[in-house]
C-alpha cells in the first residue's frame, strides 16, 4: 500500500475510535486498574478493537498499549509497525477535561513516518507525513467526517521561527517532575522569563508543532505509544524529539518499549 492509502486508513480509524470513545465518555463508566497501576476504561478497549479492525488490512504488525505485546525476538525483525495508543490521557478522560487523544503512528526502521492524533472531545485531528515534511490539523464537525473534508479544511502546522520571551515550556498537568522544574530554573538563570503551558496527553507535542510553545521537556516515564504519533507530527515540521540518553532522535520498536527521557525542540 502507498503512503497516502495508509494515511487514509489511519484517519478513518482514528475518527471511528473517537466516536466510540465519546459514547463511553458521555455515559457513566467504570475504571479498572491494570497491573502497572494505570487506569483502564471501556473506552480504551472499544477504541483498541476499532483501530485493530482498520489496521489489520494493512498486514503491518501492531504495537498497541492494549494489545498483548509480541516478544522482541520477533519484533526485532519488523521493518515497519504501527504504534498505537487508543486513549492517550486516560487520567484526563476520567477527569472529563477533554484533553485525551487517539494516537496512531507508522514506524519504519525505528522512526515514525506517519502520524495521526485525534482529539475526540473537540473533533480536532492532527495528521503528519514525515517524508513530505507536511503536517496539518483540521477542526471537524462530526466523527463521521469524510476524508475529503479532513483534507479540504486542513490548516498546515507551523512551529515558531525563533524562541519567544517569555520562553513557553510545555508542562504536564499530571506529572511535573523535579528534573523538569530544574530545566525551567536553568532557563530562568539565563535571564529569560518562562511561561509554563499545560496540556494533557500527546497534545503537548502538538503545542510545539503548531507554534503555541517553544520546547517540551519530558523528564518522566513514557511508553512508545505515548509519543510515536506526536513525534511524527513534530518531525514533519522540523521539530526533533531528542533522547536524553543518546542525544539522538528517539527511536521505536525497541526491546524495552519504555522511552528514555526526551526533549522536544527545534533541530
């Protein structure tokens, strides 16, 4: 399948997943606690089933937070794979603050090449094709919107050209580590003012990609499915996601799906 066809499938999958997520969101729901102590709702399960049903036709293997993980002895032979988080920001979902997303990325040779982030509560979709250096967002009126609508109403993403003063730093609503606070203090010590911009889920990547923040330090744990789609969107517009372990671009389908700390900033 060509890239355009794959992207079309992912867009349709994310919109349909958004629809079932909102059906759960708008009704009473139960919360389970998984073995890793993270929360799980019916929305995660339903969205995962929907996304798998779309992606299976591509015959590309899938890494999803809600799938049983394939052993690395097999995964290491994959040239390409999907990396999926059916509901990124389950804590935000439970709080009902709207800041949760559907994340789907295609990874080839360890790097995200396509990415879609859908925000079901606002019906906003972010789409990236890294090889074309293009990312856009579209604000929709319905989860049933056509591909034609998604593309025809698209607005290209443009990050900031130069860092602002105050420097806008993305901080998490739920996880502000001491190391992140130290990063903020270091910028202040350079004589610059700092404004902390808070968002839940993978929307933090989108803030930098669309020019509403300068930098996103994440010095706390994340998994590959939390970041792959956001990295695709950032990479497509010249924003890099740098591992603090290797000082190189963050890679995917690693033996350990836990990410190192990273920094999202202009190349």
